[in-house]
C-alpha cells in the first residue's frame, strides 16, 4: 500500500521474502499547489509507464500561455518531460505518482495535483509497486505510533488553506493521545509533547517516559 500524507510518501510492503513484515519506506514528495490540490481519498495504481509521454491538459496550457510560455500538445519522453522517466498512473483521471526533470522542487507544493518524487526514488518504487496497489492520499499533519515501548509523535505544519490551522493540530494531537492511551497506557512527557507541537519539524519525536501496559 502507498500512503501520501502531507509531503511524504509511505510505502508499506506486503511481506519480505522470509514472510516477515518489512520496514515502512518513506520518501519526500511534492504535492499540488493551493489552486491545484492533490485530491484526498483512496485509489489504486492502474498502470506503470516507463519513459512516459505527457499530454498537457488544456487548463495547464492556458496557464502557461498566460505566463508567456507555449506548451506543445504532446511532450515526448526525454529531459524536457516533467513526468521524468517513471510514472504510476492512478485511478483518478489525470493524476499520477511520477518522477521529475526538476528535482529541486521536490518537497514543495509546486505540482498541478500529481505526486512528484525524486528520480531515484520513483525508480525504486516503480520496481516494487504492482498494478492494483492501493493508494491512500490523506491530510494527516499529526501522527502517533509505537516503536517498542516508546510512543512517538510527528507533526507537520498545516496546509495554508486549512482554516483551523495550529489550533486544529493541538486538538487532533490530544484526541490521538486519548486513542493511543485507550489501546496501551503510557506516561506522557508533556514537555516533549508541547515542543513537538510548537516546532512542527515533521520528524518522529519520543513523547512517552515509559510503558505501563503489558
């Protein structure tokens, strides 16, 4: 399964060769600009295309023309193709997970809705993912999870268009804490919890002092 929350893509392999669960792999991505939001929801990979051809939609061609740029009706494979060398087509017309000929933009909201990856990352993912793989695209700025007996929290800045903003992050974090405690008691490190919320660095931070559960 592929999961795209915020500006990261998470790949969940089904199983390793020895039938043991594999580690989750994560990659930086670019997503849609404010006026070209990447659609949220569950979809799937419908096709894998190496050296894809890009047919710019009329809306994108008009946008480029307004900036004094003329896009061709079809962009062939090669160094000028914004899809890069690998593309995973989704069951969402016009949307893909793909590479790029401008890797410096990865990690920013610069696309017209597609999920853009570094060329080396999409090449690796392209070889692993099968047609039919489920893809979840979510807006999930607060994530909590266990590593052994330690609870970790990861917080990303909210999207610009999220009206509730920072206040929403704290409410979401408190709600998730209650859900995690119902599953497995723990001692909260309040200082680290608040610092993680304030800094919003997008990296997992340990926020528990110990495991009280079995």
